[in-house]
């Protein structure tokens, strides 16, 4: 009996020590940079980390998004206007962040900004239809990461890349799925490279959530606009009933209020510091 009690006490001591190790020290001195904070996951993350006491730098695409976020958070939170597809603005924002955080560096980087782009059958699309979501979701993410990486390494911090379940399973034609598959590959290579520097790299893959990433009605309208400019041959191959079915499905999704989760239907930003 004594032996069992001893084992129980040792186990309790181990769990207590483990719990202490999981606690984050000096939260108020840790900086987190988050992209895509106008609405959606980025907006919620910024509010959550601010409430917990972290020093959040939230990148928004619009002035209205920035103003609304600041109105709901503490004075610790700073916003920047940032378009992640603009290399010069990403570079100047990184320099501002460097001056702002000083020797502490960045404890966290959350790459959340993203757009859906056009969802339509592959043979309806042009290269430009693929380019926009890839520029934002992939190259924008890489650009922000490369510019912020020295600050993350300085703090031996962590990077969270927001991918999607679409990075594992293609659910439609267009650049969104391609961009998310590529984000998965970038995340894996970055994770291996940064391990030696004590930087943790993670990837999350949201499924279906109520966010502004995709308005089902607007998605169907975009598809219908492409349909009207298709060649007669392709329209004949699909048949007029195809687009009518898409319109019905779009209406049903809107009533259900469920869309593919991520960040807003537009990405977020432009490096004016607020």
C-alpha cells in the first residue's frame, strides 16, 4: 500500500512540474505578429492574444478593419496596414517591427492572410485566375516569413502557417487548393530548417467554418460571370443545367451559413503604422 502511495505522489510531482513547464513566462514582454486581422481567424487571434496579455502587432488590409480592431482591444495592440503581395511594403513593415520589438525579437508569427479566388472547373480558367490566390496565399506568406524570420530566430519563437483542409484534399478547380498544397510543402521545409535554431514551425488546416473567406453567393456569381464568357463548345459540353445547379448549390450554402474557413474574403494590408 505504501509503495502505491509513493508512486502516486511521484506521479503527482511529475505532473505538477510538467504543468509548470507548459506555462509561458513574461507574457507581457512577448510580441506576436499576425497577418489577415480585419476579420476571421486573424481578427479572433489578435483579440485572444491581446486579452491574454501578449503584445500583438496585427496586420490589416483596410483602414476600417484596423480601426475596428483597435476599438475592441487594449492599448498594447498595434496595427499595421499591409498588403502581403507588395514586397516593398512587407520589407518596410518588417523594419518597423524590428525597431518596435528591439532586442526581444518576435515570439510568434502567424501567417493567416489569404483569399479564395475563383472556384470553377479547370477548363473554364485562365492562368490569371490561378495567379491571384497563389500570390496572396503562398508568395505573400513566404515574403512575410522571410522578412520576419530574423526576428523570430532572435526570440527562438514560433511560426504558425494557416493552410486548409484543401491543402490535403482538392475540392474544386482554381488557385486556392494549389496554393494550400504549396503552403504545406513550405511549412515542412521551414520546420526542418529552423529546428536547429530553436524555432518551432506549425501548420493548421481549418475545415468548414463561418468566416468571410467565401461568400457562397459571390462565389457563384463569379462562376456565372466566367460561364457567360466561355466558348460555345465548353458551354455545350457542360450544358445549361450545370450552371443552374451551381446557383442552387450556392443558395443552399448561403442559407446554411457555412463556408471554407480561413481569413476574410480579401486578404489584409499596407504598411502604414497605426
